[in-house]
């Protein structure tokens, strides 16, 4: 990703630099690297839903947010719109990780297209709050993402369709 950003010669140096900064922050110790360290070494100590949501943000949300913010920067959106895009992607990232935890609990290898029951002994929103509360949390984050998308003043029809397809099974219930 860094190589693609650095070598994208048709983009201005200022935009490339801003994009590289966003990506660097997302994957660093205060982002993905920190989230992975917590997930591997500290997760078992997490017994509070807000701590798990924070971890979900670090594990997944930062990447959603970085991708969306880089797109907003490349499109040269106004700062207010970039902020709304970041809120959209933050909520979507947390919803996605919660939905993934629901899939891990409820899915089959065939339906999930990946191994399931991998989080059986880890605290997740599902194990701490139950499936219904986790699904409700997921729906709330999806709604917050939609509100932020409206605030961005972007044409949101395609992104709303993406959100629907990404999370439809997990937010509907099994």
C-alpha cells in the first residue's frame, strides 16, 4: 500500500504525503499493531463491552477509516466532509468486527467461507452481551455510519448498498 501511494505519480505530493500519513497512523502502535498486540496478549483480561469495542476499532475500524479517509483526501473533500467520512467508516468498521464475531458464533464453514468458532474462548461482544445485544450494537453502528454518510454530503446510494450487502446477514438475525 505504501508503494502504491508513494509511486502514484498522477497525484500531487501533498495528497500522497497526507495519504501515507493516514496509513502510517492506522497501522502503527496506536492502530492495527496495538490492536493485534492486545488481541494476542491482553484480550483475556477484557471483560467490558466498551473495551472490546475499542479493541474492535483497533483491529478493524482503523483500516476501514484509513481507506475511507485516503479516498476523501484524494477526492479533495472539505475538512468537514472528511470528518464525516471518518465517522462513517469508524462506525462501519466496528459494526463489521461485531458482525464477524456473530458469524464466528453462529456460522458454518460453508456459510462463513472461513473457519468458525475461533473466538470460543475469547471475550467478544457476543460472549459478553449475548447475540441479541451484539446484533443490536451492530445495527446501532450501522445507523450511525449512515447518519455520518448523510453528513458528508456525498452521493451515498452506492455506499449504502455496500453497507447493506456487507452486513445484511449479521444484522438481520439468524
